[in-house]
C-alpha cells in the first residue's frame, strides 16, 4: 500500500521526546515513530470496541442459545 505525506503539529515536549527516541535509535526516524504510534492507537481503539460489544452480551442468553437443541444430551454434560 502506498504512503501519503501529512503535516501534523506536536507540542514542544512531545517533539523533544520523539527526537530523543530517534536519537536512542529506538526508531529510525520521526515518521516511523509516528506511524507506529498511530497504528498502535488504532489497534487499541478497535480492541476496545470489541470489549464494549462483548460487554453487551447476556451470559444467560448466550448459554441458552448454546444449549438450544441439545435436549437429552444436555443432561450428560458436566455442570460448569
């Protein structure tokens, strides 16, 4: 996938910290550091959406759906 140039504004303290990380060779350059930070944040936001959706589930309802149609087999399963 191609890359696009964008202009961003950072506060002075953030830029100092970013440059320190590049100087320590934790990142090859500012662009790579910012790319990784944005990717990480997007992944975290995506994961938190999954957690929010999962929190909406009803354990009782999910169990009932899972057990639906098991009939006689259900009595043979151990209690959990």
